[in-house]
């Protein structure tokens, strides 16, 4: 079994908000800064995906769907940072997940995933995160359990430039990145072991 402990752990970041000044995009970038050595972040895009339509799918997968699926497959793990909309997963993120779930060898199968979220409400996307966990369960993804990262009252924790100024939140994110690295190595190592 190849030793993956010292290899680079490649993370694909996905943001559930399309807003340029998104707190969740800022949280993703912060995660990239706080990653331990040997871990890298690439941020993917869900913006170009059309609305899911089985008739469109029957004509051939749209290129942005194939691209996103390939990016997920190529990553050692996926980090999803998303707001909570109306107590649940934003439609744009659910739409992206629905599309890639229809791809042959759907890319979330057995994939290590971590979730974080920032909202202006006090619960910091808790309700969204548990709904997203349920969706990932159906896709047979391996969602990291702890540490959870809930960034409530986000408007008080980021400055105008999108820098996360709240030290305890920075620590939670740094700890989650360490845990995600170990989690991805465990999942990917055991996959190699069973072939
Ligand atoms: C929200 N917001 C919100 N906040 C929350 O804590 N719980 C919720 O259920 C909702 N619902 C909701 C629905 C819709 C349609 C919008 C547009 C917003 C507020 C949300 O937390 C806030 O807009 C965040 O700033 C969105 O995240 P980004 O875009 O900054 O990443």
C-alpha cells in the first residue's frame, strides 16, 4: 500500500454563495491560508451550471458539469463552505450537487468532505449543515464529523476586506483543516488498500 502520509493533500473548495463579497467565500480563502503545510486549496465554481434538467442531461452533460465532476475526482477531499438559506442548503449548491450526482461514477462516491458555513444569523448555518450531511450520505461521501465550523453573526467576524478577524473562529478553521488532512489520508489510504 503506497504511503500517502507525506504527499500533498489537494482540496477542492466549493462555495454555496455566488455573492462577490460572500462571507463563505472569505471563509474558504481563510481555510486556504490556515491549512497546514502539504495541503493546497483550489476553489471551484458552480456559477456556470444550468438548472438541472433531465432533458438537458439526455442531450449530453453540459461542460461545466463535467469539469466540476473532474475537479472533485481529482481532489483528495472537498471543502464546502455555504450559507444557510431559509433554514437549508442554498438552491445553487443543491443544483450543483444534483448535477454531479447524475454523472457516471458520481464523483462524491467515497470522497472525503468537510463542511463549514457562515451566516448572519446566530446559529451559523447549523440547519444547512445537517441537511447537507443528509444529502452527502445519499451520495456515499465521507463527511468529516468534527470539528464543526459554524460562523454565526458573520457580519461581526469579518472586516471590510473579507479578513476573518475572530481568533476563536480562525482556530476552529485551522483545527478543521488539520482534521480534514488526516481524514482524507485515512479515506484515501484505505481505498488504496482495498484496491
Ligand atoms: C438568508 N440568510 C439566512 N441566514 C440564516 O442564518 N438562516 C437562514 O435561514 C437564512 N436565510 C436566508 C435566505 C436567503 C434567500 C438569503 C439571501 C439570506 C442570511 C444569510 O445568512 C446572509 O445573507 C449571508 O451573508 C449569506 O452568505 P454569504 O453570501 O455572505 O456567503
